[in-house]
C-alpha cells in the first residue's frame, strides 16, 4: 500500500524515515509491503486411530472443497516480513498492467509446500502478478519480521484412477494470528492500516481449499488412468498415520491394493533412519506397476548392434577366434516377471529380476579374420528367447559394466524411477540408499533432500499459482 506517514504508527514511521530520499517520490513513491514467507508445519493434530477415515477417494484432483472433512489439523507458521518498497522505473512505466511470471499456469491444484509459497502481492494498484514467483521489480528494504500462525484443516485425498494420493490443506475461513517480539511490528499490527494490508496479503490464500501439504505420491509413476484401468488392479486403500521418532512427528502412509493389507496400523514404526523420506514397497504392488510401465514404454523399434562371438577362424579349422555378429533384437511389450531374487554374491544385495521375451535375428557375420560370411543358413532365422535382466538397485558391482543401448536405458529409467522416487513433484535429492530383500519380497528406499528449505523460499503474498 502507498506509504502515508500520517497513517502508520510512530515506531514504523521512525524506522522508515532514514530510508526516504526526495527522489523516491518523483520515481513512483514509496510503498509498505507485507510478505509471508517460509511456511513451516509446526504440529500435526490427528484424531485417534480408530476415528481416522481412510481418506477421500476422488475422480478429479480439482474438486477438493466438498471433500475436506474435520479431524486432521495442522499448525502452520509463516514468517511475516514488513518491507519498504521502492518500485523500479520500468515498473512505473507499465503501471496498472499485470505482471508476468515464468512457467504460466500448471493446472488446477496448488501443489505441495512449493505451491503455497509461490505468487505475488498487489501493491497499491501498481501491479498484480498472475503467476508463481513474480514480484514487482524494485528495491525492498526489510524493516521488521514477525510470525503468522494458522490452525489449518487437512485431509487425505486419494485419486484412485492414477494410484495417487496426497495430504491437502483447506485455508477457507482460516484466520491467522500475528505475533512479533519487535515493538514496531506489535504496534503496527494494532492499526487499521495494518489490518487492511494484511487482509489484502492473505486474501488469495484463503480461497484455496486443496493446497498440497505433502508431495503427491504416485505409485504408478507416469501411467495414466486409462493405462492403469487395463491392468485391472485391485482398489487402492490408503491410511495416514502419525508416528514418532527421535526427531518428532513422522507423517506415514500405509497403502494396499485390495483388502489384503497384511499389517496392523498400531504396530507401524518409523524407518526413516535419519533420512527425509523412506518408502517400503512389496512385490504385490511393484510387480503390477512394472508390468504396466514396461508396456507403456515398450520399445517397438528394432535394436541393432554388433556383438563378439567365438567361432572357427575358417570353415576348415578347429581353431577358434573372436568374430563379429550383427544382430537385430525386438523386445516384447509384455513383462512376464518382476521379482527380487536371492543374491548369489554375498557382497551384493538381492537383485531385481525382470523377465520378458526377445526375438533375435542374425543379420550379418564376420569371421575372426574380418571376412564376411555370406551364407548364414539357418542362423539367419529369427529365434524367440527369454530376455532377462538382473539389476542391482543400490549396490554397485565391481568392474566395468556393459553399456546399454539408449532405447533400453530409457526403458529402464521409466521402469525404475517410480520405485526410487514415487512422487509427482520434483525435488533436489542429495543421495538415495536402501536395500532389497528376497525374503520380504520387498524393497526399501531412503533419500535426503539436498536442502529441505530449497522449495519453500519463494514469497507468497498475493495470487497463488495453480499446479
């Protein structure tokens, strides 16, 4: 809002005065700006286990208003920063127009903590951002910092057709409580000027009813609802729980396909082991998902390559040498098996075994002397053979590993990425660890964020982006 000395309390006026220059009024004036930054969940208040619903199943991710139910509450803390804002000359030249932001709209859902920290504030009618991260250009002089506390309803939302779920916050009707240890801000909070500016700041947020607090967990990775429907998987069931470890509360999701959960909720314990994220998944889930991903990302273009073969040095000799064969391989679009097998090497973990079929055809052959064999005979007939991959998910075998064909490498990335990071949103991950167990028929993945605060630094004080 435009700075008017007669409307602000004496303490704030004294803090602003040293930063005022006569030229500021000629260049567009001075504005008092409020930013709400760094949202941080403080405490989760979950109902007793017997009272928790198993989540809301939704056919659309954009209809959360009718789905939020009381029970789960989250105490959310924001830093409230009061700035003196001096607009830049190019902002003044476009006064009254909308600001722009990179990226544009990303859908109908404000997604995860990143989503509730993106946006801009309307300042005195000069500009109003329409997208994430677009703040008016100019000089910002921080004056004082306080805190806004919110008690926000939460809900587990399940999007069964895509095997996705997330924890959503409903800000409709939530009123923040403002606090500060700085007498300047305490005095400011009591004025009508502050009430108007703060109401303007939080108004866009209070219209949001499906703001993702947790990332969107996507068990099936990039598979679409139509692709999943063809797999005819059992129904998705999700139960959200709060458990404790040495660092405090841990948000936990217990997931099953069909009614065979095979577990007792009150026996669930944290297995983060000091990491930010941990994921336990059994073959009952990943086998079906990997089959769908294999078909969705199938390689239909033949793979052609040269491979060394041991063969006689010529047709009249028993002596052998290394020749070269040019082969064409067509991979089947069906994954017949995905399972964790016991390792035969006690220095490595249990490998993930993927089994499909391949049609192999010899296209050309050269003997050890480099002479091409012109009559391939029956060797040129296509042969259908098993295609088997044994993959170490976490341990790196010693020695040089074979180079994969780019198409096969892309297929494996599409297959395995959802097993390592089963999330829609992207985060900067520092390291990934875990183990596979043929005894448990499961794998465990753990990882750390490069910096847990990297995704919550952008200020929001106006129009929230949709994602």
